[in-house]
C-alpha cells in the first residue's frame, strides 16, 4: 500500500524506502518529488508507451537531474534530431565488432585490478570498480594516452564517478553545500585535465578510430552546427562518467552477490571454466546481449541479468509531457512530470514470481516481453543506452577475471545496504580477498 498522506488532496512524498508500497496501488499515482507534484507510473505497459510508443510526446525532465553534471549537447540533447545524430556517431565505437576489439583491453584492466589486491587486506570494492571501469572507458572512448596521463585521468575520473554515485538526486541532501562542492571540485579537476588531452588531439598525426576523434571531426547534424570545443569536452565527460558509474555500481553488486550466494558462485565459476561460446547468445563471448540469441543464456549471463534485475543502477527516471497526452485512464496536460522506477518494475509480483528472491535460473523460462517494460536495466526505445552491448561484455570480463582470481567475503561486522542516490549502489562495501 502507498504511504498515507496527511490529507487525501496532497501528493504522496516519494521516498525510496516507501516506493515499493506503490506497487499495491493504482498504475498511476500522484507523488511529490522535492515539492513538485508528479505522476508515478508502475504499469510496465504504460512505461513502454512513455519510452517507445508515444515517445515523441515526452521530453527530458529536470525533476531528477538537479544533482547531475551532464552535457545537454550531443547524446543528451533534448532535440531528437541532434540526439539521433550523435547516437549514430557513437554507435560504430560501441557495436559488437568494436566491443570485440576492446575485449583484450577489458581483460588487461581486469587482470591489473586483480593483481593490485592482497590476501586478507580489505578492498573498497566500489572504489576499485570505479578505477577499473574508468580506465576501460577512457581507453575505449578516448584512445591510448601516455602512461602518466592515463593514470592521472583514471584517478580523477574515479573520484568524479564516486561523487556522482553518492550524490542524492533531489531534496535538501542534494542541495547541501558540502557534497555539492566536492562534486564540483571533482568535475573541475577531471575536466581540466581532459580538456588538455582534447586540445592535444585537435590535429592528430594520423587516422584515429575512437569516439573522441569522431566528435572532433564531426561536422554537426543537418539541423544544427557541430559541437564547440567546450561541448566536446562536456560530451566526453558525460560519456566517461556515465559508463563508469553504472558499471562500477553493477560490478559492486555482482561481487557482493557472489559472496552472499555460494551456490551461485560455484555455478558461475563452473560456467566460466567452459570454452567461450562465440556463435550464439548463450554466453557473452562476443559482446552479445540477452534476448538476441537462439537459446537460453548461459549461467554467467543469467547471473548478471538477475543482478541487474534486483539492482538496476539507473533505478528511477523522469520524463515531461510535451503535449497533452492520455496515459491509461489519465489525461495529462503538457508540462506534467512523469516518474517510473526500473527498481520497482523489476520487482513487480505480477511479472516476476517471488520477485525479491535471487534466482538466475528464472531466466531459463522468463523472457522480457517486447510489448511492455518489465526489464529495463539499460532503458529502451530511441534513448536507451547506446553502450548496452559494450556494458554486457565489460561486466562479463570483469566478473570472470576477478571471480576466478579471488574469493571475496564481506568484512566482519559489515552489512551493506542499498543506497538510492544517482545510482543504486551498496553503501560501504568492504570485502576481503583470498586467492582461489
């Protein structure tokens, strides 16, 4: 049941600890987000209408963006034509063939991360995953840099990503001076160094194939001009930070889940010991995604799918109506903020049996239905995550190397809880590595 308001005419306050009670209410409820009235949608079919069927009637909402430092150019441009242009520009660097080419880099970073741990010494898993994911993103999207510059970029990106991960999305906590100052400082530190790297590459000596080079050489969409140098830097910061925070959050949950479920850990290790399947989607050997093959996914992929079902990094999303729309039984005027949560959609009892139970084998028979939105770890529709294929392969590689090298256990006396900030992440995840 939804939380009880003080009177029937006042919107319910949206709080993570109470959101799940909204599932027992109406498909569309009125809530308050930071003092602003919004409509909260829990029906997957209606969410799909927002994201896919009627997407042209919905635009970006600032309701849950107040704590973010994101570009409003390029991929995040509110104009659909500009978004499509930069999506097409990014796609060649993130599609399956590019992912295959980047797999050795992912493996090298994973092995270097594993080699940096010491038996019995606690590891801050989220910090380690920020560094690993950041290093992969930097090399994949920017291309190779000198060793010293690469190390400094990685550390500054990891610091920025951590501040982004832990930043509240709205409310007084998001506006607090201290965390806002830390976030601005981390952003400035990273952006200053990144801008120097971009300046150095304005006239590269030879052909390059990474996304930054494509941005620098881009002539702009037909409906507008190319990005300025400042906007290219903004776009690079956005892409790098987004790629880092999501992967770091998911990998933290994946390693935590392995420690909590020894039987699942045993099955993952057994699956990883098998030869990679590069012809079908039963494994992720070539950057494939769930639901795009001919057979059921292999156990490691099922494990990751279940981690993402229970702990989607982008756990809540908002849109704003651009025109008057009809959504279900509701008529919404233009300018209405609409909110939905993949965290709740993934735990909807009407679509998932025993929804709170960790069960990778549910994916042997369960398939996300294309006509609704019961499974949205990477979003869907025209603005779904352009790096989804890259992310699946990256998660598979990092999990494979780290799980086979180390057995991780929780530090005694700790019990991480879910922290619903910019991403859904485990709060204070310290783990003890022991060699296999």
